[in-house]
C-alpha cells in the first residue's frame, strides 16, 4: 500500500511510525491487529480492500459489567448452559473486508462458532461455548481487532426484536395465486367453443376460486382493516374503494361461477392485490443501518461502575443507580445521571447533548449533567438523580415523543380518494337506476362492474412508486428518509429552522484571525514549534491553521495546565495562552474563544477563533429565502451574531441562548400560527425540536454514528443540496398528480364499458394491469428524469 | 381425457411445494438481509485458496 498511510487503517503515519513485516503502522494497536491476523493466516483481509481496518481503542475494565449475570441474560438471545448466542452491534463495519474477518472469527478463537454478519444492520451474530468462554471475552476479542461492539441502554429494554415479515408472505401468496389463476383463466380468454374446454370449465373455475381464497382472506386483510378504521374515523381513505372493489370482485365472481354466468374476475382480483402489495413493498424501503427512533437510551451505557462504601468497585445497571451512589466514570465513558464531581479532573465533552465540540473543564464540587462524556482520566461522582429524572432525559417525558406525525397528516392520495369514492359511488348508483328502467336484468351486472373497474389500483400505486423511487434516489445522494410520507410533508413546508453549532457550522474545522502587532519570522517559527508540543485542542487547531515552518528544537517547553504554554529557544521566549497568563490584564470579557501571545514578555496580540461555516451556506440561504421563512436557533451565546449577519440574508431570524425546551416551544408557537416547519439540527438538544417540527432532519458528519430521533438523516457533505432536495420533493408531488390524471383516463375507458354493461372479464384483466404498469413506468421514468439535476 | 385430472393434480402439487419452500425461506430469515450474502459468496474462494498454501491452519472449517 502507500508509504505514508498505515497498512491497517490508512491513517497518516507521523514520526511514531512502527515498521513491522516491511509494512508501516500508525500505532501499536494497528500493528497488533495485523499480527493477530497474520498469525492466523487471515491476511487475505488486506487483499480485499486496502486499509480496511479501524484503529483499535484502548480498553481496560470497560467491559467488566459483562460478567454480571443479569446483564448477560438481557443481551444473549439463546443460552442452554453450554453455548450462548448473541447479536452485537458493531458500528465499525464498513466494507467487505469487515464481513470477511468477522465471519472468520472462529479462526481466531475456536470457542466461537458460526459468526454471521448482517451488513445492512451492522451486526454480527455468533455462538460461543459458554463453558470455556464468556461474553466479556468475546467483546474484548472483537475490540482488540478494532471491531468494538456498541452496547447501550437500548439493548437492555428491547430484548428479542421481532421481525415483521407478513408483507413478504402476503406478497408471495398474492403472486402465487395470481400466476396460477392467470394460467387457469387463459383458455377462456379466447372464447373458443371447443368441446373439451367446455367440459372442464367448471373445474378450472372452481380451482381459481380456491386460489383466490387466501388472497382475499389473508393477503388483502390490511386493506379491510385500514378501510374499517377509516370509516370508523369518518374518513374515506384510499383503502375504502379498494376494499369495496375487492369484496365486489370476489362476490360477483363467486356468484358468476356458481350460476354459470361467466368465468368471474379472479384473474383481475389476484392481479390487483399482487400489484398493490408490490407497491407497498416498494415503498417500504428502510435503511436498517440507521435508526430514526433513537432516544437517550441509545447513547447511554448499559452499566456503570459503582464504588461501594468499603471502596470496592462493582458494575451496576444504569437503571439501578440511586441518589447518593458513588460512581466511577472512566475515560471516554458517558455520565449517565446528574451528579456532583467528587474527585478527579473532569473534562466533559457535551457534544452528544449540545453539538458543541469543545470540552468543558469541571472542578470537584461542580455539577455534572447526564449525557456528557469524560475525556481525560477517571473521575468519581455522586449521583443526585436517577436516570429518568436527569435534566436531559426529562426532555423525553414531553408529549411530542409519544405521538406519531403520520397520524395528523392527510396524504395526497387520501385527499383524492375522498372525492373519487363519492364520484364512483354516484356513477354506480346512477347507472344502476338507469338500467333498472332500461333492462332490469343487467342492473346488478352494471352496478358491480362499475365498482370493479373503478377500483383505484393505479391511484393507489401512484404515490408508493413515485415516493418510493424518490426515497431511493435521495438515499443514493446520502439523504435518508424515515418513510415516503416525509417527502409529502417536505413539499408542504414554508418555514425552515436551523440549529447553529454542528448544523450550519462544521465540527471538523474552525478558522482563526490574528489581531495585534505582526509577528517576526523568527517569532512565527517559535510559535509554531511551541504549539507543536501541546495537546490542548486549541493548540492543535491553531497549529494546523498556521503555515508550515522549519522544525526547531526548543530549549525549554512548559505547559501550565488551564493557563497556557511557554517555549524558549536560545534568547527568545514565547508565551501562548489566556490573557492573564501572557500578562495582559485589562482584557475585556469577550464572547469568542481567543488565544493570546506574548514574545519576550511583550504582549503581541491574539488569535480569535470563529466557527467555520459549511460550504455553500450563503448560497443555500439566499436560494431558500425566496420561498421560505428562515430562522436560526442556537444554544450558544451571541458571539457569532455579527459574523452570521454578514453571511445570511437580512430577514433571517436569529435567536441565541435557546434551551432544548425553548426550541421546542418556538416551533410549537409557529405551528399554532399555521406554519409548516422543517427543523434541521444535530445534537440531542435538538431532539425535542426535531420531534415537534413537521419534518425534522438530523445532520450528521458520519451517518453511522448516532443522531437523535428524526424524520430524515442528511449527510453533512450534502448540506448545500438541501434546497434541491426540497425542490425535488415538490416535483415528486407533481408527478403523483400527473399519474392520477393518467389513471383517471383508464378509469374513464373502463367505466364506459361498465356503464354500458359490456364489461367482460377479459377487458378487466387487460385494463387493470395495463393501467397499473403504465403508472409504474411513468412514475419511475419521471422521477429519474427530474432528479438528474441532483449532483 | 380424464388424464387432465392427474396432470392438474401434479401441477398444483408442484406449485404448492414451491410455495411452501418460499414460506420456509422467508421464515428462516433469508429475506431479512439481502446484501451480505452477495458479498459472502465471493469470499468462499479466498478461503479455499489460502488453505493449501499455508500449513499453519488448523483443520477445522
């Protein structure tokens, strides 16, 4: 592979490169993984993909809780005393090599058998010998090769997840019956009065009847249930005319064959249901590796270390934490409950909660909020509340999390179907009345024919296929929707609200400007080299922002914790850090983060850090401002106000210092005034707002890591495409409307045959599939054509 | 001509057998993950190729 990158994970190797087996590795961990693989003849891993691995993290004592029996019971699926089966979620699974290595785990350890990866869900299911091996050892083995399983509180409550496969069964049954009925009814299409055909007609017809039974009573059950629910709620949804059509089709056909009036419409009946279910199946595209229903439970650990009165450590379930318990939070662990810091230096990363990437320092006695992640060493804290009562988790007690948005939303199809049903029923009654006087023997025939031919198969298919296809196109462009209804809701919005930190700003990079006396070249070299030695996040950022300079060896380097750094080279010295540290006392309190510099004890100036906004932000806002009300809700202070004003259109509303509840109420207020709101956020603090909004979009720098519950997840790189996505969802609605027109035309032709009493089964059998297929073809071509501008 | 009864019976039995096979396939979870098997299939060769070249491998599959 390339000289510069690590052979295992592909990260750039710096000074500390380890050369092993003529290959370079960035760290000891990667080298160890390589060693494990090569010892077990699994180096094939590297042939499948270059740099497939991920850097293994240091883990120690982190999985002690997995030796607790009650936690093991919750996690394993099957346990017969000799062997256990467990499914573990591994977010690191990202390429074909990962599948290969995980499915060869049994080569690494003989206690493991039949590991199986589900790439879509990013899980591995494996069986292990529980007499000689334990779950904890399995997890540690996986972690040591860079595939650390993610075990969260959500695993605790779900238990065994039930897969609903009924749609596939129904589709299979409908397809099976459709195919067989088609074969059996084929001879009769030609209406030849052949002797043997006449002879076996009844047998063929009763066979068709038999095949249609499971279709009507099982495959169509969803439509009956939905129609019944709709009628009870006094809504004429699309399933009402469909259910009516199915019932009439079945009864009329049965009567026809019973009294030898004709061959019945079993072919149309089974075909109709097959196409309808196919549409449903197509719309049901799910991104199994994403979850749109996450709450705090997916972020929280399942267990934490508790320190007992006598000083011993014991893993304890998070739900069992009580007020007054002493907890040990290790490096990189999440704080599960609100509490007070007792011992140790806390540096809490609240990025899960607020989207703010900079860690906050806390001293003992300070309050800690649940949801923060400790980032330097271990700390001890005392719990003040239980999990459910903590500040962050209380947000989930709000009502918005308990209702589903789809219930309040009437889809376009249902709007149409209401009028459609009324029109169809009136046509049926009018024509029946007419025939009652003209030729009463045909009246019932006409009545049923109208209901059969008007069965809105093509209308019911228009939306699933258009929106389903759009959903896939969006998915290809890294915009993942929860379901197809989101597209319709997106087309209806008029207000767009953005979160600031992490949403319109990028977490990855920031910019800094220098104010003050200009630095001489030698001072610049000294500055850069002093920063080089420091690990403080601000030093790292500033270091990467400064121009490349010669590397010199400092004579003296000192880091003053919480204040700054000091470097000496020959006669020159430099101080970098807070205002007080460099000797500037009359500094005004500023809202922005800045780093001050003094050279040889003379104050020089300061670097002020600004958030770096995402590419294309201004263009996006300028494009959106024509059609939408725009607003920014930020949990931060007003430090960026001036900057934002320069970037964004004048009428953009900006609100700062917004708490999670404030965001939720702000959206609620606008909705009560009739606005349809789209919220774009990223952190857990936006969770309430995302749930309250009509369309909540979570922006994510890496779609595999967690994002709060939402309707859609957008990859941060595609942020500037947002305008196009909204435009496309509007085009999708237009396409649906056009396919309604198309299917109405078929209906008009069909109703003509029905009203005049000439509807032969063969006409129904041609018209129904033809209308369905042409609608499907039209919607697919149209959606693909409109989305070609998405790049 | 009553042979048609036999033919019909056979054809329906065959159809039903395939239908039952389909139900079992769904039930066993074959349709739950439609991506991984397509990748897994390609690896089976790699394993066989590795085996004769290196002798360190244990003999369990």
